[in-house]
């Protein structure tokens, strides 16, 4: 039997979220095979001018958050010193990623993310991917359509890929994971998740491919995968078929061992979405060479809509799925904050765009990834979300410790808002030293959207990004007429070889236009 509970200031809401959550849903891949080597697949697939397929936009995810003055804003003196004389290092490599148009959709946002492996960096966007040499930044393969990964597979994965892609590097097995959601009709509702796992550490080679049908009547949105020793875990936000009503988040676990072996694989999930009063969550994604404690569950962390970070434990048992459980483990309190864009998703200003082209803040969820690291004497997960602070957007980053064994505690949390620039759409990671970096978009009525990053050494004062801020790339244009979509996410990843170098990728514009985004990739160290 699957147990599920949720903390809420209203016990009635918690009980409502639990009703009917007593069984485990088990599904199998409806098809699996091995792809041709991607390097042998014809390149330069024609543009597919699809309509803007992402919900236009999905409604705000409801929550019962009570706005309060931000009690975790970074110390202003430290912020001022760090801005005036930053000590953070500049980028090592800094190069363009996939542009629009190039490989995919007449759509926004690009959903830019990437991952770094032993010798390569892979970037993925709606709806294309590209492989780069991580030493030189030179292109090794692509850009090419994600659908080319599914050449010959058939069905929704080959014919109905709709984006929300994620790429990860499973450093435990030296394999790549490429995923996106799909629909057999090519339109809403989005019902399938397509996952390809490389057969070697070479991202240009062959892949074990899997199609999973997760639902028939609902719209699965914002899928985010994570690597863990016993499974590939995923979170989704579930909407009704039209994408107009939030039904709750839902966790999934996919059989990693079978997917690495190229065998038919199953997934396990609680029955249906967990309720519209349950805040979105992310699964913990493993960084570093030290494994979690033996048998440790994957820890999901929820957005603190009710003022608390809800920590869940997902124990999966693929041999006996009925033994799988998804339970609330802890709910440490988040520092007070005020929501950004509480009545609309679009409020971030940009130079030269006017009030009707303010950008999407997506301030109702944690931002990709929830990065986990085991330091031996303690465990950490780090992530971020966007809040309103000082009249602008600020990046609220946090570190929770001991999420698998407990007691869970907030080790540090802080809002990075050093001046009047809006900072949002962040991604956070921590290296083997315990140093932390956050990448983000920055914009205001006086600047075009820019790509920046900030960081802290493990020896810096807690709750500060005391190394200051650097510009990875400054855009020279604004986005217009795209339903204000921006992001929807970015990614900060750690080089698995030195376990110290940070890699960040997100979007920008070089000319004021619509559907003409560009992407950038950069790496840097903090020491």
C-alpha cells in the first residue's frame, strides 16, 4: 500500500489531498528498443513550425501562502561590497548554444538546459539538442531535432514530441539521459514521457529508448527527472486535459537498472495527481561520487507555499510495487517571503519592450534542479525559487541538510537581491568543496535580459553569495509577442570529473523580436 500525507495549515486540505491515495500505479514501457547511433542519423532536419504548444500559459498554481516581509535578504553591506569588487572568477568557456530557428518549434520558451559528462556537454531545448566538446566548446554533433533521437521508434515519441525536454548525465553509470513529453495526436493533452538512455558515455552513440504512457485524460506538464542509485525519479505538474486547471503534482520512478540494460522497464507512481492544494515538488538529483546512504529513499522537496519546505520520501520497490511508499518526512520552515506576480505570471520588465511584454516569472515552484550531495558527515540538497523583495524579483536559494535520515533542517537560506535589477529563473548547484553557485536571468526597464551568476565559498558567511556576481552574457534585445514566456527553466550542473567546475546555460535575445531566442553556455570555477 502507498502512504501519502501532506502538511497544511488546514487539516481539511491535508485530508482532502489524501483521499483515494491508497494504491500504487504500475505501468510498463509500451515499446523499447535501441536507436541507431545519433552520429549516423541524418542531420539538418527541416524546421517544424508548430504552434506554441505549451499551455498559453498554464494558470497560476494555487497556494495558500501568506505574504510577509522577506526576513532572509542578503546583508546589504556584503551585497554592496560584492557588487563593487566581486571576487568571483570569470568564465573559462563561454559560447553560443542552440539558436532559434534551427531545429524545432515555432515556440517560446526554449526550456534551455544542459548537462556535462566525462568529455562532452549536451544542451537541449524545445525541440533540439546539440553535443559539444567540453574542453574546447566546439560542436561535436548537431544541432538536431529531438525527434531524430526517436527515428524509427514510431508512435508519440517519434511523431508527437512536444518539448519540456531534460538532459542529465548519470555519472554513476557514465550514461546520458534525454527525455521529453509527447502526445500521439501532437496536441494537448500531453500523456506520454519519452526517455532515452545512452549505451555508452558518448552522447553521439546509440540509446536504449522507452515510451511510457502515463495518463489518458490529463495533461502532464513540467516533467523534471533526477538520477538516484535505484531509479530515475521524476516530478510532473498535472492539469486537466485542456491545461486550464491544476490537479496537483505527481511523482514517478522509472526502473533505472532495466533501462541501463536495455530491457523492458516499468514505472511506479501514486494514483493520480496529489491534489490542487499540494505545492509542486522536485526529486533529488545526485551529484558527486559519494552515494546516498544504502537504501535511502529519494527525497522530494516541495515549494514552500504554506511557509514550509515539505520533504517527501519515495521508497520504490520494482519487484513488489505494492511495497512502494511516498510519504511526508519533514516540513522545516522557510523564511518569510512575498510572492512575485501573485495575480499574473508576467511581471518582469525589460528594456524597450513596454508594459505588455513583461516576462514570465514562474514564481510558483522550485526551479530545476534539486541538487543532492552526500558529504559523508551530512547530506545537502540545494535549490531556489523566485520571490518579491525590495520591489523587484530576487532569487531565494536554500540548503537543507540530512533529508534522507533526518532530522531535516534548513542550514541556510537567503534572498539574493543586491540592487534594483530583477533576478529570476535561477538554477543552483554545489561542488565537492561545498562551494555553491547560482545562475539566473537578470533584467529591468533599463537593461535587456542578461545571463549572470553568483557564488559563495564554503568558508564564506552563511546565507551569503559573498563572492559576488559575474556576467556570463549580456543580451542586446528584448522578447516580444510570445505570451511573455521566458525560461521555463535553466540548469547549473557540475563536471563529474573534477567535481568542482560549474556549467550554466539559459536563454537571451540578441535583437528585439519574437520567437528569436538565443542560448548561451558557460563554465567557471569558484577557486
